[in-house]
C-alpha cells in the first residue's frame, strides 16, 4: 500500500536524497518517490503510515496536517 504525504519544507535534490535515505535506512523494502514541485512524498513498502511520518519528521521535515 502506498502512503502519500505533503511535506511543506522540501527544497531540492538535497532534501530528496536525505528523505529517501532516511526512509530506506529504516524500511529496506521501501520504494520512495519525492516530488519537489508538488512537495509530496509517496512511499510503497511494508511500513505503516505512522512509521513513515515519524521517519520523515525525525529527518527534520514538516508534514502538512501532522
């Protein structure tokens, strides 16, 4: 199941790399797609939405509505 999150403080490629690495470090089977222009992250893998949110926040990013 895919989890899609709106992340308000994504700025560019450095953010994409940091978010992707953070998620894949914790969830090895995760497929991560970051859209800088739309400021969204879509994650497919075994982790729950709550787990993904916690990983993204601990990497220093703000999730809209969370």
